[in-house]
């Protein structure tokens, strides 16, 4: 098995001639937490959209597990184990937390939701759903309506529904955005836990979180890779300081 799980070559996205992502070479090592950072408009979200095929590339190649996935569809990519948080599952506020995860498991296993199925059949998913809720620290909220959860716990539930797809690699888009201090600490611990035995690619604005979590960081600015390395290395880079840290 190759050390590199995800790799891009010359990944480029143009919107009517505007180059949002320019010739990006990413190399994500298996089993690591890899951060993708950069100022607003740097191209981070566009990169995520390209990697998960929400947008087609203008040029370049995306290789996952040694396979060229450049022309696959989002659902095919999720099936290969490369899953973006919130890609397939959303949180349904009027269902309970447990029902949300159960539904995600049903969908992950290819069973479309069937309103005529007796409740007893649906329950076979419950033991796995409870395991996933335990993984994200939501066991005691299993019977609560998802809509009643705090913002931070809703994000944890979204991660549980993503885990239902049994990802090998997870793409997390700003997991701590808009969170209180306590929630940030909880999500950091959670990301570390879900990263065990997986690979995580993370877009994150909070540099303390990036420093604490990421093994490798790619810094983007104006669509191009400015620097790559561990936090100490990239944060010392004068180009990064000028473009990103504003110093
Ligand atoms: P980031 O996530 O780093 O803030 P984005 O990937 O959202 O950056 O955006 C990168 C650049 O591409 C920005 O200048 C943005 O305005 C532009 N852009 C993103 N999506 C589109 C689109 N659908 N059409 C035109 N321009 C876009």
C-alpha cells in the first residue's frame, strides 16, 4: 500500500477565465491529519469541491488510492471511502439523534428509506448507530430531537452520520466554524478520535486548532500552493506570513 492516499497533479479550476485553483499539487499521506489553510478566497472550498467531484476540474488529475478518480461522480467517490462531512447525510431536525444515524446507515448500505418497513427491521441498525453515537460523545442525546442539539453537538452528529459511510479518508470543512471555546475543544478531541485509523483533510481557519491537530499543512493563496510542511515550518515561511498571517 502506497504511503500517499490522495494526490493531485496540476489541479486547476477556472470560472469563466478566472483561475480559482491553479496547478495545485497536493500529496496527502495515509493516516495523517492534513490541513488546508489560506486567507479568504484562496481556493480551499473550490479544492474540496474538486476533490469530491462537486465541481469538474478544468485541468489536472486527482488520484485516490492509486486510482484516477478525476472523472468519477460524487457518489462513486464516497463509495471508494473518500467522504466529505455533510456530503450525503444531512441532519434532520425533527428526527431523533438516533434516527438520524440510523437513516445514514441505511443509506450507506444502499437501502433507500422505506416508510412501509416495520420498525423492528429498522432497529437492526441501532446497535451500530449507538456505537457511532458513543464515538462522537452523543450517547446521552440519542432520544433527543436533532433540532434541539447545541450547534457544536449538531456538528458532532454530522460527523457521526459521515462515519456511517465507513470512510477511509474524511474531508472536514471548517469543523469549528462559529463555535464557542468549549465546543472547539470538544470538536478537536473528536477529530483526533475519528482520525485514528483514517486520513483526514481539514479546512480550518482557527490556527490554534490547525497547530494542535495537523501533521502536515498546505497553505494556499490566490489559488496556488504557497508552502507545505508542518506547522512550525509553514508558520516561519515569510511568504506565508505576508499572505496569511498578515505580518
Ligand atoms: P476559500 O474557500 O479559500 O475562501 P474559494 O474556493 O471559495 O476560496 O474561492 C476561491 C476563488 O474562486 C474566490 O475568488 C471566489 O470568488 C472564486 N469562486 C469560487 N466559486 C466560484 C464560482 N462558482 N464562480 C465564480 N468564482 C468562484
